[in-house]
């Protein structure tokens, strides 16, 4: 190790104050005669020993950290308060090779005050999960709390012995920015607070993320100094990076699925929606954050679907389903209505829903849910609506005396329609005429139902209609009107095409339980209507029964 420098001036021998010099590892290398006079320890017995051997065990840590006031053991075995401000001396490479200062016994009158201040300081350090430090330009750290050993593995002596220690251990990728901030603080003309985040290489080689809360202190007549608190934020930083990677993966996946993403804070009613979410609704210029989440959604949902949409996610919040998925008509920014699917899942805290998140899909882009030819919803959407109608109807029964009142708002009817002579139209005029016939049938069906009812194309020339808030008699009347409307010949180009429909109807009064039960019953009634040319046929209203449907007067045969 480099040779230490020893004061040689004869003047030091005459000073009444004790002059102490120690190397970087605290070994005493010089003492003047005042040491013996002050402490009672012979010079020969102290030289070559560690200064820390004379320090009270409770004060060793704070002395190593740079605290100048501590208790020293005198020759009579008593500990007394002293002050020793050690000033570093460095070699040509800037490394600390020795420290020297004047040892002064603290006056007894101030001892109690110093002890109280020091004890408060120590208690404060113990409560801080970080490294408290002070540094001066050209000297390095003048104070460093013992936590540096626990957090980074370096001893206080290792760190404080080299003025460039911190700079040498900042991660190379973070060093340029950290040095720029550090140099600015040393060159500041006024005091100010600042914050740094960087990686530090620990003694084990581990990379530690550090959040450094700092203050540049500018005082007249002395070099700039800095004080701060280094906090290990590695776990937090790694979590943030993993979340960012996860978000990037999720964003890529959702772009691939072409869905819009949303996140709804139920405590503040704040809805965050992605760019694709707004694009589906034709609201490209809308902000991504909506302070009134439900109010924003209500404005986009067709009034006839709002209650059903709200009911779907409320059932989920009540614990009746693991998630929710609901199709509805939404107002597009252009003014038209578009069919969308809205689905999501809630997060609960202590049994209370605090957040929901999910996606929004444009059903026109999902062939299985939306029929591009007729611009009608497809089978999945119809089944979803029917499931909601069944659940609502059964809920009313459970809350009452077991049977919903006839004419109640939860009553509904399912119609299944199959076009007559559709194959003959295709064979005679070609599939392009058949496609146009299906389109005209779809428009007539829409004109025959109320705003809240649902018309869907199930497959080929088969259509379903869901009539809600309607009793059995009204449903039968509506079915007759539909049969009459579809029986009117169609003008397709230069062709006049006749193609009526056979309709099977099943009402909620039948007491069926599942979606498939209703669809099978409607299909059975439709088959009877077609095989017997009945026009409209109703499935038995009570108890289900077999295929035997109750026929009505057939509609006028098509020309």
C-alpha cells in the first residue's frame, strides 16, 4: 500500500490539542504528545493500533460513517465525549491514504445535549431503509451510513477511501446521465433538491436499481456539498419492467385480434379505452380516458339494449358468472348502428368489485357472430340474447311465487322461420338472386318487429326472431303479420320471386329451461307448419309435450 504521510513539523509537537493521523484502515500512524496528556494513553501503546479500539462500541459505526462526535476510552477506562473531524489525504490517483485531524474533548456542559442529538440521529438512521450520505467535491463521501454494507456489500471504509468510488460503480449505461446530474450539483450557484434513478454494481456483481433522493447544498465560503438517501428499488423496477413487457405482449396480441381494450376503475368511475376501442365506435378523436365511465357507455349503447347490457355485467358483479359477454347495438360516430360484443371480468377486494377490464369486438368483422350478407346478427348473438331473456324470466319467477305473471315484462317468444321454395329460386334464377332474396327477407323481418326485438340469420334460409316483453297471444299475432309480409312476391331485378315462410313459435309460457330447449321446440313447430302447410304453428304452451303443435289458420299461399 502507498506510504502514509506523517506530519513532521516541530510545531505539531508543541500543540496543546491532540493531533491524530490514521491510514485508510483506521490504523494510527501518528500522534503528538498532547494525545497522552488528553487521554492518558502512552503514545507507544497507541501507535500501530486501530483508532476504533479506543472508540465506544456503540459509536464505531457512526465514526466510520463520518460522524465527528463520539465517545473515546481514556486511560482511566472511562468513555468521554470527543470531537475528531478527520480530513482525508489522497495519493496521485485520488485514493484516500490517510486521515488526520485534531482531537478535542467536548465540554461537559454540552455533553448531554450532544448525546441527545446523536441518539436521535442514530434512531433516525435505524428507521431508514436506505443509505444516508454526504459528499464534498474532491473529497468524496464525508458521511456514509452503515446500511451501505447490507444493501451493496461494500464496507464504509472501502467506499469512503476512494473519492471516485461511486462513479466507478454506477452501471456504464447509466453513468453519462448520472455524471451530468452530479457535475451540475457540484457547479450549482444555489441549493436545490433533485432525484436520480440508476443502477449500481454491488460487491457481489449483482445489479441494484437505486433511487437517490438528493440535495445540493451551496454555502458561502465552502465547496458545494451534497446530501442524499439511496434506496434499493430493484424489486419495484423489475416489476415495472415485467409489467411493461407484459403490456407490450398484450398490446401486440390485442392488435392481432383486432379488439379494443378497456379498463374501468369502478371506485372513481374512470374508464380507460384503447385507440382500437374508439376506432370500432367511430370515435378516433375521443380522449382515451373518460371520467364518467357508465355515462360514456350509455351514450354509445342503443336505448333498447342498455338495460340488457347493464344486467349482464351486474350479474357478473353479483357473482352469478365468472365473467360477462354481451352483444348489443352501438351508435357509431357516423350515426349508424353497429353490432359489437362487450366482454370483461371484474377484480374484487374484500368482496367488492373495484375494477373491470376486457375487450370490445366489432361483430361485423367476426363472421361467426354477424352475417355479412344480410347485415343481421348470427347464431352466437341470438343465443346470447335468448340466454339473457331466459335468465331474466327465471329470476322473476324465483323472486315471486314461482311463475311470472302473464303479460309481464320478462315474457318472450322465439320464432324460427324457414323460407318456402328457396331451393327452387336458387335452381331457377341462380344463387345471386337467392342472395338478394335473403337480403330482402331480412329487411322485411326488421320492418315487422319492434325496436327492441332481435332478428338473426341462423344458417342458409333459416331465420330466428326473439320477441321480448310480449305475451303468448301478442306473439302469435306478430308471427301472423310476419308470415303475411313475407308472402308478398319479391321484385329482384327483372324477376318476380314468390317465397313465403313456415314459422314455428314457442313462448316463455311453455316453461322450458335452456336455449337449446327453446330452439328445438321452435324447430319442431316450424317442421309441423312446413309439412302441413300451416304457415304458423305454435308449440304447446303448457308442459312442453311432443311435436304436436297447435295449428293456426295458415297465411295466404304465395303466388
